[in-house]
C-alpha cells in the first residue's frame, strides 16, 4: 500500500453498479463485503476495492481523513 493508492481511494468514483459515482472510500461496508465474498473485479478497480475492504474491515478508515 502506498500513498498514491490511498489518494486514489478518495478521488476515484465507482464506475459501475448500485453505487456508481460514489467515491471508493465512501462505499458502504456491506457492499465491500459482497465483493469480498463474490470476487473483486479484475484490474485496478478490483485492487482498489480489495484495499478499501481491508481498510474498512480493520477499522482503519481514519487513515483516509487527511487525504480528503
């Protein structure tokens, strides 16, 4: 994990689905958990969703506050 990836979590919006247009960092935990169960999409978006899931799951969302 690097600072560039963390910055992308707060600036990149979900490109598809129920929460299209929502910043990755603002996705609800149950949506991230669904991806964790069903499988993350391939590529960069999948890696970012997996990272956000880990951050959310471990209660580390405050790490992103200074980046907003």
